[in-house]
């Protein structure tokens, strides 16, 4: 969007730039407002600044302006009111900031007091960045972010990141042709999927399965809800054709210490886009915490760790199916978990003492202890234990899935995660409902993926890192994750929701089954019983530690 000079002046009361692709949010915006506007990204492709301008003008759809502004003001007067009469709250602390910066310069870094920077959080926004930037940001464990949704937002075919290295290479024409093929196919598959879900769930049939509040609502509300769910289901299918060049918008917060580290590392990133973004983050985050972002020069060591050409595997890769591989676990996790719990809730003592006591208990006595700890846990209680005792014993697993599902799974940032670079050589995941759609759908879907495969392989010979931009979400991909019991059960609860994408929901149930086979005690079993997993889960003696959502959504989205 192009802003007028007056709009720019009003916006820059609140953000570091009205023009830059990357910018920071000034402390004139309350954290709750930043969170609210950032959350719009999940359902609306507009920039944060557009929402902010709507709020300034009093034209925002969700709420009007605050009571401080005269509602009779015109939009132009409202902008002037912001730029000329509104007081910047940061001015009141200007003297204190000057003194604090003297303190920071003396202590920060010089005496390793980097903990100062851990307490300073910087809100940031990135617009029109690629999926590859989103991946790097997700790997920052202290970054909390909201990204544009692939379900609620129809992807703009004109918003693709055209990597400069590819665009000046011999692959330019083929790269552009493949992007066009993927997006044209994305739109066609969306239409086929819309037709498929409408036929499978006509409005009257859909209404019969709705909760009472929908049945009691106005007809327009019902129709709008129905259409939104149908479109969401259709986009869940179409998203498999989105390439990593598809641009997205992200709002995030990150402490100054981690921001400083990322800037220094990303300046040595093999992708030019990441190096450019690092400089923009440095410029705009530096306006929010100028005393703290001191050590942002390129870090050769960490930059080199992102570009290990010497470790590239040149052999052929095999296709694989969806599934879970448990890589490592502790067979004695039950005894150790209970020992951790007993130590936490005792006056003194060591882990070794508690562990020796627990080993003498019967299996039933151990399960009784777990029953006691988890009793009274409600659906809104995300964690089994207030502290970290249920996360001390780890399990490492690999999820064989598709790139789109991995994108959602890696968002669980408290887990340790690792992924390979993106390649199409492992094959592609084809959503099972494609075969039930218009016969042309499967042909269009597979033709687009075949073209992406050929183009990615060709580019990789000259530009291995840049070849990832053309890799579609349907690409088969393996993500390795390590987690304790609490983080694992939280991942399984959130990713088995019936409203979630069917692909990662399948992954979550696969993981749940593998996890229970490894640790049957999490459901109160001494050994894993025979039978279908869902029946094993339903009949479990221990109900309140591992929880899954086994219902089905009407549209399976």
C-alpha cells in the first residue's frame, strides 16, 4: 500500500518506518494492541501498518478509536491529531533512557552481563518474506510469532520471492514458468476442492451437525460460517502446491540478546534474502534497543554453520511414506519421572534417594502416584505439572511427513528440532481426497509437482540453497524432534484437533501410537496391549496425562 505523507507521519509515531519491508514497533503501541493487530495476520493478508492506520482513522472493523479522540473528527483530522497533538509516551522517560544507556554501555558485554538484554523484548514485523525466512525464525526458540495462514488467506500469485541469484542465472525463465505453473495449479485445485467439499457437505447436511449457537444464529451468519469452512477445507488441499518462494507476513517478539545473535549469524547465511533481512532487522530493532544491539557484526563461525557445503550428500535419496521413527528414549523413564516428581514435592533429598525408593514400588503404586498428580486436570490445563518434572526425561523421534505439515510442527518452539535442506528427491505427498475430486485434479496436481521436481533438481546443480525456493509444500520431508513428556503430550493434544490440517493430524496420531508403544505407562499400561490404537486409548487406565482429540470435524479441516 502507498501511504500519503500525512499517513506516513502518523504511522511513524508508532513504527520505525512507513516504507521499509522490515520494521519494528515502537513502545507507543501497548503490547495488547501489538498482539491484536499481529493476530490479524492469521486471517488477513494486510500489513500491520494498514490495520494501524484503520485504527488511527477510526475505520477499523473490529473496534472504534479510543475515547480520547473526538469521534467527530474526519480521517484527515484524526491523522493530524496523532502527529501534532498526541504525546509520545516514550518522551516522559527520555532522561531515564539516557542514563540507562550509560549503564548498558558500561556493563553489557564488557562484564558478560548479557542477561540485561534478555529482559528487553523487541516487537518486529516482516512483510512479503519467503517461507525460508519463516523457517529460520521458527528455529529461534525464544521467538513468539504469528504468521499469515495458508487456510484463511488465499495466496496472491503475484507475491513470490524472486531470488536475485536465480533471476540472473540460466534458470531464470524456467524458475518463473514453474512458479506460474504451481500457482495456476494451486488456484485450480482450490476450485476443485471447493466443489468437492460443497458436494460432500451441502449446506442443509452441514447445518444438521452444527452446535446450537450456529443453528440459532441469523441465516447470513450461518451461510458465512459455512462458506468460510468450505474455503478453509479447499485451501488446506491447495496449499500443498505453494512453493517456498510464496511470500508471507509475520509478527514476532524476541529478546534483544537473541536478536543480536540472529543478526550476526544471519549476516553469514547462504541465502541473500536472509542476509538482507538481517541488516533490516539490525536497522529497525536498533531503533528500539540501540544500547543493546552492539555485537551484530557478521559472525563467521555461526554463519559457516549454516553453509556446510562439504557435508552435502550426493547419493540418490529414496522415497518414503508417512510415519514415525523413535530414535532414542529411556526405558526407565517411568521410575525416573516419578522420582523427579517426588523430589520436587519433598523437603530436601536427592534424586538418587527418591529413585531408589521408587524402584521398590509396584507398577500399580507408581500409576497411583501418576493418577494423584494428574487428578483434577481440566481441558484448559495445558500442562500436566506446573514445573518441568514431566519434561526431564526425553524422547527423540523423527516424523516422516510433508513440508507443509513440518512447517506447522516446527512451531512448537520449546522442542529441539532438526531438518535437512529442502529437496524434491524424496517424492511428494498426494492428499488422499485428490483421487475423489474431478479427474482432472490429480493430473493437474501431479503435473505441477513434476515440473517443480525438474526445476529444483536443475537449479540445485548451480545454486543448491536457492533451489529450495521452488520446492512445494507437498514435498516429503523428515523432521527430527526431541521433547519431554509434557511437551510431547501438548503437541499431541494441539495437533490432533479435528479442525487441524488432515496431514499433520495423521502425523500426530502416528506419533501418539509410537509414543505409547515406547512408553505404555503414560496410559497406565504395563505393556502395550493388542488391538487398534484408538481402542487402546479409549480403554486406558490412566486418562489424564496423554490426551488426544479423537472426534471428527464436519469438513475435516
